[in-house]
C-alpha cells in the first residue's frame, strides 16, 4: 500500500537513530520475520523522507566499525508518524471489516 514503507521506517526510528541496514533488520524483527525490506526500496525511501524533512541523516560509525549514515526522526517526522499510524489503523480496520464480512 502507498506509504506503508514510510510508516515502517518512521516507526523503526521512533526510539533511536539507526543506519540503513539496522532499519531493515528492525522492520524484519518487529514483523516477526514476515517483512523484508530490500536495499533497492529502502534507500530511495530514506532519501525521500529526508527530503521531506521527516528524518535527518548524519555520518557515524556502525557496530562493524564502518562509516554509515545514521537516520533519526525529526520533530516533523514524529508528527508524520502519528498521522501515518492513524491512517494505517483506519485502512487496516476497513480492510479487516471487508474481509470478515459475509456478503
């Protein structure tokens, strides 16, 4: 669904800044290994979210002692996360209602 990856990324950054690989790993972990985000989707989404002002990026050193860009939620990103979450919950509820209906 449109915007789902954005929601997942914003949610994964809610607690602390992370680099790209850690974001993908966190999404997989939070979904009990159901969702897997590929680099070809993740990095364009990160750049888009940064351009929109919802996340910021700084260079740092990863756990493997490699240079990596760390992404963090901005204040606008936290507001957007709440909007995206509310929208997702409405959509998921509506889909559940349709799927469970008898008619």
